[in-house]
């Protein structure tokens, strides 16, 4: 088995989001709408907690 590591770019964004949509987050359901955006946002924790999964999803594919 071989692995290829690539920088996330516009062409790979759909694959990235598809992967995250199929991860089993049953033990951590609050992660299911993050789309790995938490550490890439400039908002406060209070602002972050008000964000929707749709917002994070859309930013992940930009």
C-alpha cells in the first residue's frame, strides 16, 4: 500500500469534504460540522460556537 500526501487545494476540496461527511462522529457529534475549520478561523470561541455546519462546509470547499 502506498500513500500520497498533497496540499489541500480547490481540486481536492470535494474529496476532502466527502471524506469528512463519511467519518463516524458518533462519539464526538459536535465535530461532525467542524470540517476542520476551527483552527483556520479568526473568530472568537463564542463566534465559532454560533457557526453552522453549512458555513464550515462552504469554507472548506472554497
